[in-house]
C-alpha cells in the first residue's frame, strides 16, 4: 500500500519526512557541538557562554514568551563591547553556514534514498520526467526528437549579492566534503573519529578566516571567482548529468541512441558594462582568455588520464581505417609546424592519438598564457590550434567508434565519453560571454559618431521615429563609414572597444564564444537599431556576410512601463528590413528577449510585475510568430522572491503555456551560484531541474484559460497599494534608509559594481538598485519586496475568495505567485521589524502601515490555501525556518544595537559588528539580494 504523499514533496511520506528531519536535527546538533569545542578553545573568554545564553534564551522565547526574560537578553546584548559582539556574531554566522551545508547534504541523502527504492523519485528527476513521457505514449524516437532542440542555459553574473569572500567559500567546500564522507562513506569508528577531527579543524580554520572583505573586489577577482565553480563542481557534474539522462532513457526504453546536448552555460562576468565603469575591453579580454584557459586545461587533464588508461597495443586490437587516417593526418600537421615527427607511443595507437591531441590543445593554452602574461591587446590563433570545438569533437567521435568497432564499447562509453560531453557543453570558451550596456550609452555613441562623420548633429535630440529613419538610411548604405578617425569621448571609445573585442575573439576562439549583447532599459526600436549600426561600423556585422553574426541582440525590458510596451517595440523591430536581414544571417530566425524581474518588482510591486512578465512572454512569443521568428526568453532573475527567485523547476513549468519553446535562459547571481554550484551533488540536482523543467514546458500544451481580467484586477489593486506606500507615503524612503542597514551594506565590498545609481535629485526608490533594495529589507526582516501589494490585491480587487482558491488549484502561474509570497511572508518577522522601526525616529509610523499590509497579506494567503499557518503544506521549508528563527533573533538585536551606536557616535568600532551581522543574517536567511 502506498504511503500518504506530501504534496510539496510527492516522493516522500509525511512519516519519512519527519524521520529525515530528526536525523538532520541530530547532525546539526553534532556540528553545533563541534563549533562549541572550537569556541571554548579559540574564542575570547566569555564568548562561548554569551553565545549559549543567547541561543538558549531565544529558543525559550520562541517556545513561550516571557517579557522579563526578553528584557534580560536585551540588556545582555546592550552590555556587549564591540569586540565581544563581533565574536558572538561570527559564531552564529558559522553555525548558519554549517546548518546550510547539512541541509544541502540532507536533501542529497533524501534524493539518493528515493533513487534506491521503487518510487517515482523527486519532482524534476530525469527518471520521473522521462517516465511521464513514456506513460503519455511517446516512444524513444519521439523523446529524442523532443530533446534535440532543447537548451537550458544558466548565465552566471557578478551581481553583488554574495557576501562571503573566496577564502570562506573554500573552507565551506572542504567542510562539505568531510560531512559528505561522514554521511555516505560508511566509516568505521576510527575513521569517524578522524573525520570529526578534520571537521573540528576546518571549523577552527573558518573561525580564524576573515569573512569581511577588506577591499572591494575587482572585475578580475570576479572573473576568477566565477571560474572557481567550474573547477569545484561543474566539470564533474556535467558528465554525471548526461549519464543520469541516459540511465533514465534506458530504464523506460532500453538501450539506444545517445541523447543530444541539452545544456549550455553563459556568463556576464567581464562583459556586463551596465552601471559598472570598471568593466572595460581589457577586462573582457581577460575574461575570455581565462575562460578558454580554464576549459582547455581541463581537457588536458582529462586527456592525460585517458592516455594512462587507453594503453591498447596495435598487436591486440584493430583500430578503424578512419582512425588510422586521422592519426596520420595529425602527425603530418604537427610535423609541418614543428619540423619533427613525434615518436612517443608508436605501438600504442590510442595513446599516440591522445598525445597528438594534447600537443594541439597545449599549443592553444600556451598562446593564451602568453597573451595573459603580456596583457596583449590583440589575440592570435596558434598554428596548431583546432579550428573550432567541432573539430575536436570529431576526433573524439572517431576514437569512440574505433573502440566500439573492436569490442570495447564499455571503454568507449567511459572517460572518453565524459570528455565528449564536456566539449559539447563548454567548447573552447567555457561559457558564452554576454555583453550588456544601457541603451543611453549607445545613443551617446551614435550621436558622437554621426556628428564626427558630418551626417547629423542632433541624433540624441530626435524622437524615436526620426532616429529610426536616420539609422535606417545609414544601415542601407552600401558600405559602412569609417570611424577610425572620428574623435570621440572616453566612454564612447570604451563602448566601441568592447565591440572590437567581439570581432577579434570570434576570429581566434570561434563564433560560439559570445552569446548576446543585452541592451538594458530598452524603450524603443531605435535603442536596438543603434546597436546594430554600431556593430556594423566596428566590423562585427556586415549585411550579406556568409557566416552568422558572432553576437545576438537581446533587448531587455525591465520596468513595468517597458513590459507594457513590449508588443509595439518588438513588432516594429521585427518588421524592420535591416534588422530582419540581421536575424536571417544567423543559423535561423531567432530573437532573444530578456525580461527584468528585479526592476519591475521594485517599480510596481510583485503582483503587477509578475502579471506584466506573464503577459510580456505571451506577447513576445506571439509577435515573433507573426514575423516567422523563434523567440528565446531570457529571464533576469535573482535569488529572492522580490527579484524573481524561486525553485527552478517550478519557475519553468509555470511559465505561460507554449512560451518556453525548448530554449530558456536564466541569470544565476551571487549567493545563488554558491548555493547551487559549489558542490557537484547539488549542481547535478539543480541543473537537472532546469533541464527537465525546460523539457516538460516544451511539449504540446493547452493554452491557459483566459484569466486575464481577474489577473489584471489583482495586479492593478496590488500596484495601487504598492505605489501608495512606497511613493506617496510621507517619509517612506527615509524610513527605508533608517530602519534597514542599506547604507552599511555598501561598505561590505561584495561587488565591483556600485550599489546605487548616480545621484540625480532627491534620493528615492528609483535611485537605489534592486539588489540593495531587496537585501536591506531582508536584513531587517521586513522582506517587503516579496509580498507588498498581495494583501491589497486579494482584498481590494473585487475578486471573491472562491475564485482565488480555484485559480490557486488550477492555474500554475497564480499558484507560483501565492507560494512565493507565502515563503516571503514566512521569512518576515514583524516583531523583529518593529525593533528596526525604532531606528527611524519621526518616520517610525510608516511601520504601522507596513505591518497592516503584512497582516492583510497573511490573511489573504491563508484564505486561499486553506492552511492554519504559513507553509503548513511545505513542512521541509517550514521546519528549516523554524530551526533558524531562534538563532536569527539575537543577530538582529545585535545588529540593531550596533547600528544605533554607529550612527549616533560615528565610531567605526561599531561598524565591524554591523558588517559581520549582515553576513550572518544573510547566511541565516539563505539569501541576500
């Protein structure tokens, strides 16, 4: 008999979940005890006792309120000198980091347990998703046909939301590995004791490692940090993902053809110039070279391993004729460029072939090393270099087929197949680099160039129609004008230099090196045509060229107003002859459209943001269809609900029907990169969720019932209340600046990009970046961007509760919003937020309005879900939050006391505990911006 199944985690019964939670609690307690050992031995006298008093005291208060006990704990916090406060804060931060690791490991253990029993496995697993297709009647060929065009593309960005420096990330990675062996290695008593000692030692290292950056990271630092995750997990995770996919296909269909590549990576790190003056052409060159060197060095390591294993003698095997022909051709090529024939492995054909492959790749690495050392402004191709990654893949194919031909399929399907999967995924570029720039910068560029060329001296002053007419005439010229002698300003020169890098590296590393050029704040057709003209005059693109352009163009629609105008802008753009020629020059007519979650939510609130995003996707796809173009949607999501975050699989399958179209891109930012990709087990899980979500959302789907009238009512009511509070309430922004640590967050040095836009007039919601907006509200436990407007939407829209309940059951879009808001409400704590409100002085009454909106949102959500409390239907998340709250409480009180003293006295001695409390609370909340 099947157990009762929990809806949020369908593969686990409630009883199983309770047992697993008990095991997790025991592990967290054991880790806490090891941390206690370190504190007693290493911390200043009294720190351990203070930590224990606060920990136990706030646990007791969560179980039963006691005003006297609360006052006693508050007096203790207020009595702490700054040095002790700092150490106490660090202790809680380490506890949260340990708890996070163990929760991650616990989730992995749960998935492994499900895989070992006769169960449907976890939602989003390959076995479950392929099984659903088999049950629907699709045969293997149909499934492979569905997989053939599939492309899930996570895009790493350097948006400043990761508060932990690299040394801390390294220490946590080592701790995860020791905990992993303790859980899965089945150690005997002696080994267990040794592992626990290693854990204790690594906690001690973590205690003595500085967790607050002393200086702001450079762009080069961010580039190197991004590469860390490929070494730490992704080079191991990617082949394992494909093995899991093949196993799922074999489970349901038996052995057969291999599945096609379905995964690609992108990056903005070193290419995102929007708002970051430190990203120049030099940094872009550095990013491209470092990425190429990283992946080619991995191929060298893999080839060395294969060479040690494929020691086949020509006497005992018979390689294929094509293999011998390729081997001889490669020997001639290398001899022609080196003047000598290599003699190594003369009687061992596969080792010899690998040796020659290694020479060619090593020559590419040497060239990159030289250019990195010299900081070369030009890139060259080594004479021995493969022309592109496809050529290397062809060599691997020939080797595998030859091995299979003489009865060694199992060997052909082992390490050499893993190398094939890596090359298919990473090519010679590792991750396709996107460029991004704000639309007004392109306007400045075009204006200066047209003035210098004597074409027009008023481009920037013209309206969109006049700009389009002028650009059209310029694009229709038979020859592009020469701009090398035009005198331009520094910012314009920088933008042109970044396009020159595209032209240069697409010739040396291949056309797969770059992804898209994202135009942020796209408002009109001229914003896109301006970039197209700049690409032409810099030699990146020429109408009628035989090869596809090395760079796609992706307009980014960010604000609520931009999302509302997406249809007319795209319609006019795709009808423009010059732009259609540009699309036609690609491998297929494909238009990428990027949607901004963060700014639209900050602008109009979560209800109108999500509805406008939903409609924008439908409209973008429909417009592209009208113009016979494919539409690829690029989702600019952050980690938090207020920035579009949420479970990956759920986010994809809840997109509007028939909008995913086998391709989807997501930004991965800051702490979410660490959370998802620092360990290969978690990386495998997260990437699998993305692939299966894309697969499920790409099949034939019935259109949603038309709920636009109801959704519009909800969005309008939510936006009215959101804007009334954030834009038309006296003192609201002053309250935000006082009742959150937003100013102090800027001192954390968590990213190279400035945390706010250049000031113009009175500071307001518009002047602060969405990341800082969300980060600050989370610290003070308001979590306002993730829920504000929901209460008004549910109570003032005129939609009855029965209709809302039906939509929650039947409409994935609405269910996802409600569940996301529910999580944000659960992470909020109005009692703690009220203590921050006391910092706001005369603006403190703003909190009364916030609390009223919070309570209205909670009531509305519970009325829809039918739960008694928030997250009653997601016991795993609820238990996790319940475990964290008593440990977050003292940190928030410490932060408030330190903030008040720092602001009143200006004594930087109090800034230290403030900054460390920001790190600690971010770890406890499991998100920043």
